[in-house]
C-alpha cells in the first residue's frame, strides 16, 4: 500500500497522460487495479485532472465506487472539485456517472459540502434523490430530512428505504410515531421495509 502513495500514483498517471498520444488503455487498466486495491489516493488527482481523463471515465467511476468507504482524511478541497464535476456536461448527462461521484459523499463526511448536494434533490431523478437522502443521513441533516416525510408515498421503493434508514436520526418519539404509522400501512410482503423500520426505531 505504501507504494501507492498520492505522489507515486500521480507520477504514473502523468507519464501516461503526457505522451504525444495519451495511453488511455493503460490508464483504464491502472484504475481497474486501483479499484481492486481499494486505495483512495487517486481521488485528489482525478478531481483536478478530470477533463484530461474523460476517455477513462467509466473505469474512474467504478474506481470511485470501490473506494467510497476508504477515505481517512478530510478533503474539503476535493469535495468542492467533485461538486464542480457534477455540474459538468458529461457528468450531468449521465446518471451512472453522477451516482458514482455521489457515492463518495454517501459513505463519508470527509468531503463535506452537503448543502450543495441537498440542492440537487428537487430536480434530481429518483436515483439521484436516493443518493441525496443517503448523504443527508450521513451528515445527520434531520431538519431537512423531516421536510421529506410527507413525500414518502411519492418516492420510489429505494428512495423510500433510504428515507426509512435516515429516520434513525430523528428524536425517538417522533421517529417511533412516524415509522410505526408507515409500518401499519405496509403489505405483508414488505419484509425489507419492516426490517429497516425495526432497526431504525432501535437505533
């Protein structure tokens, strides 16, 4: 793992990028290996060099997903760069790319900028809404999450489950009353929802 420091990763990627014709086959291969290794040390480089790495974007997004849980330091500057990426045309036009980047925020508070992520909710697809709810859960944004309680019936199944999970951050009495109300309306086959509700009430 020591060999895969930020400096060493930057040197390798710069070598591939600075050729007369950038070697994207090797860059894609390298990101696949980094995904297997699980090191987050390429995130900062990607956030700054993204426009040069677009031909490898699919492998980069898979890399983002694979390391989402592995950040151990606060990287607010990287968080800002990632938010900026979400507003670029190629990312904004591809839901998979958006979710891959947002997955970094749903697994750690080290990137911060939750207020900017919350702004994505209203105009987001159902999948984006789910990721924003999960981000709000990580950051314990109970006040904002409370505003979604009346929206629960209109959310898709996975966004509903995300909101049920996030309810664990509510005050105990409010949480119990709200979740028990949902539970009484569930069908008998809604086993996962019932498990989540029972877990959230006890959390």
